[in-house]
């Protein structure tokens, strides 16, 4: 297989020798400089025109402008929030921040789940099992052909079809499924839990270091020491021990039906669940195709060579094919992550309060439409650029390096 | 990151900037010296249509009938203004707006007026560059619940989940109400009217809250199932639903305002759609001025002298508009009556 992961044209490794620029049209350096100045000038002129025209028209229409509204008391109700919110005293700024967190909550978890599901389905499409290959192929075709908005409305309506709280489906006295959402028991958080979490994180770092040592040893001696006993101890036994030493608190808050609705316990609202479900299932269809094409992009000779070495199919996939496929898969995967994040703004349709929903309400209550849209754009630009930066960093990291 | 990728990012910023600022580019034509004095009216005459923002989803206010004709109080308000301004009620062109895009639609000139159950508040008039010409329905926020819930009053609804449309004065009113009574509620905010009504009917919320008028007409539209729904007696806020125009075109504001005055005067005088022609020989100076038989009322507004005649001929007087659109929904007129019958609708003299 040719080594193609990094295009030499984009690496900028070779430069022509430096020389002085002449002030003549025949000098390519001078020409390019002139063009850059001209283009920059046109772009800034357009930008200046648009901004000044907007300001002039806003003033002509007597529309209040500025971001001062962010400090005003909001008074708008918000259904679900990761941080505390009191409409009587909190500001529009905080309300919008809640919207940002709600967007991140659905996008972050959505990306993880869509990646897992999409990868499984993508591998499934290549399965030698006829039923599995056909079923996953059917899934991909159907899910990609139905508009996402329709799918979201479908899931939301389906969740509303669940029984009322009093008649909810239940698993014991702990988990309740009703048209008010999924109610789950909530562990009463105490210091012991915090320290157990800290211990777990230390365990993760420890496992990582142990794994690196093991690899170094393998490269030096050819014998790989077992990693799993250390991992088990660090990831499971250590946090458990910390938790047990600190008194092993086991208080669990159960949801109880009182009045109109359940009180206590944790909630997954139907709005959030419908949005997450819709986004994950939809994006997984595309990710599945990316993974499938990535695997098929690995030359058949790689499979055969690995088979000739006596590796089993699963091992070939894990150790030979997937690492190579990853290089093909990452760039298109980045666009799917960006798509999922941006598609989360369809939340407006089913009443999940993401940043677009809250910004819309804010601009409606305050009349600051240009500022509201600017906030939405800034938020999505920031999130999208962060995802892009991370994925590009990861892409560069896994790129094939010549040794 | 390659250089190419960085350029993409920059062009994204630029595209966003362009999109955000285009809003400002939609400037209506400036007032012509030789026109009526109202840029909005001149544009409407040239277009042959008066663009009127409605909701298009609320029975009794604006909802298309089986023939596709827009029916309701808000729709008839549009027709009345079109009849006054252009002499023809059929020149009212209905533009469907949502609770969230209604103000930008009016600000940007997409519509000439907004007749969309919009509450007249200080901050809206102060911040939006828009103003309210008249109130076509004096309303208040109410709650609709299911009979099976056994709720008798709004105070019984501590801990309830309430369906409400975002960007409305209703959501602020509910917040105030729960704050004053030191109770808690969970809001479910859905923009689309049919979607939020479906959410309420499916049991996602314990109550559906909006203007009591819209709740009454929604309940009525449920037909036989209306008896399963209860409109709570509490009205928790004042919601004067008004007709809005842009600031800066005072002549247009005048036309919209005096269209209402004309319909009220007509009701005071007993002039209806059916009998208006018999008043053309009246000797009552008020009626003669109203119908353009003497004085220069129309000219002062910059419209046809018989503008009020066109309005009455097209939609009738204020009471007729009510009887045609709201009475069938089973809502009593109450404070929406004219002042001589104990209501709030009072017209200044047309002289």
C-alpha cells in the first residue's frame, strides 16, 4: 500500500530560496502581495458596508441596540438546566449560558453514542452474516432518507404516547417510564463519592502509565507483561476501597409520585431524550457509511497478509485494519460531529431548550434580534471550531509518520 | 490544521456576518413627496396588496376554513384596514407569522401591520421600534386543564407542568404568578401552536396556558371532547391584544387607528354591513361625517373619503366582527363590548 496519509503538497516542507522582491508586475511575489491587498480591501469594504447599513437601519427604525440586555433580569421560564436558575433574579446572560450548556449536553453525549452505534453498524454492514449485513444496510438507507426534523417529531410524539405518571411503566420502585420522561434513582452525593471519583481518575492515569511501561518492555524484550490485573486494581478496587474507607454511603433518592408528578430522583425529559435519540440514530447512519468506506479503503492485501500470519478475523480488524481505516475516517467524521452539533438546534421544534431556543425567546422578549442572532452564531462558531481543532489535532497525531 | 482549513473558518465568519447584516438591508422606500404621506400606504397601493401578519393557527382569530379562506377576528381586522386604506377588503394579503418571528417580520417590512393576538406592553413599544394602534381584544392569561386532573383553581397547581409558547407575554405572566404565590412549575416551551396543543392533549403537560380567548376557542374546536377540558376561572394577567405598526410612519398609524374608531362609531349608531346603504341619506351629522358625505375625514387620513363605508361594507361594525368570529366559540363579549354597553371599546369623535 502506498503511504498517502500526509499530502506532501500541504506540508510546506520545501521552500524556494528567499530573495528580494522587485516592485514590478513581472515579480510573482509583488503580484501576490497586490492581490492580497485588493481582496482584503474588498472584504473589509463589504464588512464595513454591512455593519454601517445595519446600524443605520436599526436607528431609523428606533430599535434599541447593544448587549446591555444580557445583564437584565430574564423572567423567562426554563424547563431544564444543569445549573441553578431563578427567573425572578437571574439575567438573560445566565439564561443563555444555560442554553449553551444544554446544547453541549446533547451534542457531547450525542457524539459519543453516535460514534459507538455508527461504528458497530458500519462493521455490521461488512459482516459475512447475510441477515446482519442486510439489516444494517436497510437501517442506513432508511435513516438517511428521512429528514431529521421528521424523525425528531416522530420520537417526540412516540414518547408522548407513553402512559401518564400515575400509570407509568416501572422497573421495581426505582425506574419509571411515563410521558413525563424517564425517572431514575439518584445517588445522594457525598464526599465519599467525590473522593472515589478522584481515585478513579488517578486510576485512569496510573493505568495509562502502566500500559506505556508495558509497551516499552515489549519493544525492548518482546515479552508483554499483563496489563489487566493492574488496570482492574487501579480502576475498580482503588475507588471502591476509598469509598468503603469513607463509610460506604449508599443513600439513594427514589422518585416518588406526589401530586402532579414525580418528586426526587433524576429525570431524563422526553424533550431531551427525543432529541438525543433522533440525533444519535440519524448521525449513526452517516457514521456507519464512513466507517464502512474507511474499512474498505484498506487494501485487501492487508487482510490476507495478516491472515497469513495466523491472526483471527477479529484481531485483524482491531490491530491491522481499524488503525489504518481511522486515518481515512477522521476527516469526514469531523463533519458529522459538526453536523450533529448544529442539527441539535432543531430542538426548538420539540421544546428542548438549547441555546437557539433560549436566544430566540430572549430576542423576542427584548427585541434585540441582531444581537440574539449574533450570540447564536458566536456560540455555534466556538463549539464547531473547538471540535474542528480537536479533530485536526487528533488527525495529525494518528497520521502515518515515516520511521 | 492545514492552511486551507483556516481559510474555511474565516469565510464562515464572513458568511455569518453577511447573513446577520442583510436584515438591515431591507429598507422600505422613503416617503415620496407626491404620495399619500405614508410610505407604507404608498407601497401597499403600488403592490395592490396590504400585507398583514397573522398567526393562521388560532380558531376564532385566524384560521383557514375548508375553502382556504382566512377566518377570524384578526383576519377581519386585516380586511377592515385593507378596505379603509385600499378600498377593497380582498386586498388584504395574509402572512403567517410565529410568536418568535412576528416582530422582525414587521420591523423588516415583510408585513405592513401585525394583527396577531399580540399583547400591548411598555417594553415592546419602547424597544422594538413598533407601536400599538388599537386593542382588538381585551384578554387575560388563563389555564386550560383536563377535567380528570381534578383541579379547581390556579392555586391548586403547585408542581404542575405547564405548556406555554416561548417569546410570549404569557410565559412572563405565569412566572410572575408562581413567584407571587411561592409555588413551583415546570415549563414546556414549544413554538408551534398545533405541536404544543398536541403535547397538552397527550398529557405531556398538566395545563396549557395562553390568552383565555385562545384557550376558549381551542377548547371549542375539540368538539365532543371539549367537555373533558376545563378552563380555570382565574385570569392571572391583563393581556390587551393589539394591532401593531412600525414607528416612523404616523400616517399609516392614523389609518389603522381610525379604522377601529369607524367600526365602533358604526356600532354605536346601529350601522351594519347589511343596512349601511340605507344610512347614505341620513341627516345625522356624525353619520354623514363617518360615511364621507360631509367633512374631509378621509382626506385628513390620506385615504378615500368613503373609507368607513368600505370598512362597514366589507366586515361590518365592531360588534358584527365579534358575533361572526368569537360568539360561535361560546365566549361572552364582556369588557370587549363598546362603552355604551359597559365595555372598554370607546372611539374618539370623528370630526
